[in-house]
C-alpha cells in the first residue's frame, strides 16, 4: 500500500476502521502520509467549546527516519558507568512534543542522535483559540516545523497526532515506533487553567491522570523495558516549613525508621493531577517492574535553545499571559511594553527556576542514565531559587541597563498560597549526573528582555493581568476573553 501514497496524499476512512499510526516505509527513503481517522471520545473533545461542535476526527501524520550509524549509549542507573559496546540509537517517544518544553526537547534529542517521535493531540493550540491567547513568538504548524528541521539537519522526527487518552491510538503508536524511552510532557500544564471552571478542572484531571495511566499500561503491554521519563512539578511538594528532599524522606517515628515519599501539598487541581500521577507510577513500578524517572521541574524561563535558534520556523512558543505565562517570562514582556511588573500579593513566594536549555539537558541525562526495572526515581529539576520580589528586582535592574524604566505593582493574589515562607529544596541528583546549569546572569536577562522587545508589537496587554481566581472557581463555564 505504501507505494501508492505520495507525501501529500490523504485518505479518509469510514467509522469501521480503527485508528492506525504506523509510519509507511519503502526502502530507506523518508516520506510522510496523512490520514484523517475517527477518534474515540477523549477529554479534549469534551472540553468546553463555545462555538460549533468539532468533528471528532484526528489526523495521524508519520514520517520515517533512516537508521543512523551512531547514537547515544545507555548507562546503568546504579553505577552510571558507560557501556563500551556499540549500540544502535535509542528510540525516544516525546509525548507532548509540540509544547513549550516538549518541542525544545524533541529537537535537542534528535540533534544528539536519538531517533525521535512526537506524539501530540495539538490541544495546546486549541487552548489559545478558546481563551483568545497567542504566543509572543509566531509559531509555525507542527508539520512546517518538522519539514524545516528535516531540511536543515537531514534528520526526520516521526509524528503521531492523536490523544493518549485514546488507548487504541496509543497502543498502535507504541507498536509502530517501539520506543526505548518515553518522555511524557503530554499534560495540561497550567495551574490557572485548571482553576478557571469545573470543566477545565475535570479536563485537567482526566487528561493528565488517565493519559499517564494509559502510558503506563502501554509500557507494560508493548514495551516492558521502556524507561518512562515523566515531567512532574516541584508544586507537588507545596511550601513546607522543612527542607524539601528529592522525592523521599527518612523519618523516625516512635522509635522506628522508614524512608517514605515526601509529603505532598498540592495547591491547584493541576498540581493534584501531578500528585495522582506520582502515586500511580510508584505503584506500577512496584507491581509491574516499570522503570521510571519523575522530573519534578521548577518554573522554566527562556525560549532559545541551540536547535530552536537555527531557523525562525523552529522558534519555540513564549507565553506571557496570566494563564500560561511563567513568572520571569511574564515580567520580561511586561517590562518590554512598559507595563508595571505584576507581583502577586507580598511577593515572597519562592520557587525553583531553570533555563529551558537546562530542561532539555536534564531530560537527556535521565534517558542516558535510566532507572532500574522496578525503580521509581525522583529528581528535583531546577538550578536556582528566587522569590517573586527577587525576580522583579532582577528584571528592574536589567531594564535599567537597557534604558528602560521598570516599575512594579502589588496586585491581589489570585491564588491560595503562602506569600512569605521558608523554602529550601534539594537538587543534587542531576548535578551528580553531569548537569551544567545555565544560571540567571545579567547577560541572560538582557538577552531575554531584548527578545521580548523584539516581539513587543505582538503583545496583547489585556492578557497581562491575572483573570483566574482560586476562590471564585465555579461550575459555570467561563470565557475569559469576554471579561
């Protein structure tokens, strides 16, 4: 059948056909085939949409990658000693590879010689349409992105478009690609989004928890030795008045001692979904012998990696709004357009932060040093700690260096959180594996500010102020753009 299909051919199948995601191969040549297929009911199809109902189809776009002669070598997580014997390139499935962290990671791994496939429902793009938001940077379609990457590097990233909450789609994708490692970014990742209304809260829990469960079952069923690298969040821990360990804490109680999972104090329906994920992964590692690494990531900033800088069509998204924008990215955009920096409440909220270049580095280190069968590792993935007030001061100073007068204002905190608290989180395990951090220097801040200034004409100032309140969440669907 493959020889009948051109690179632009499209086929619609009747409802009797099952979703299918096998890339087509003919010799060593690389080409793509596009199908529009009926999809089973999935969370994002049920997500609130104020317009006309969407057609319940998904498109599977897949491209083949000729096997390269060299690739990364595996290491053991016990001693972290490199195997000397040659091995074929690892096959890494990046779920959520069209998103902020996922896109940068997919390109980085491909550039390093891994065979990469992106699995994505493209629902993140739908969120922007629903809420009237847009990235500061113009984002090309996923197909144009991958075509550009192929033309620049000669490397092909396979693409499977579908919803991991649809297990039939996911199972066919696993059988087709046969991954050695799965990097799971494919979750709704915004705390404010999960707190808009009941429908978004339910979607977040359903999409994240059920999607991750499906990934676990797919590994058990089709790829038992596959290493799951799951993106968690430092937000699982909350802000306890003790040091935060990396995943586990040793406790002595009534004369007895045990090492237990560190207590979780999630602060939104999004963070709660991550806690549920961690519990499910912990259990399946014990019960099924799955090997998994949970990367409890801090707040990510920046937009550039070596790969995304290669061409404007490879540019990553840059969110600055009150729903998806992270603190430092938001502050840089606010400074660029002359808007006062929006400090929530007292501004003492302290978190771990890292450059997106370190995100991709951490994922690569986790893949190269896999967990053992039955092991559930937790790495705290950040490089520095800052309070919101400290970030505002850094951006103010960087603005002064560029001749920009930057002001700050305190706005009512839309979240339910401690605004002044103790915070000291351990983050040594990735450093021990070889992480070389990009710390937040004056030159990096200048670069980030200049980047925001370059695209400031694309800023919608109506999206800057927070519009989602933890206390006012209700059952009625909300359309934020109409407020």
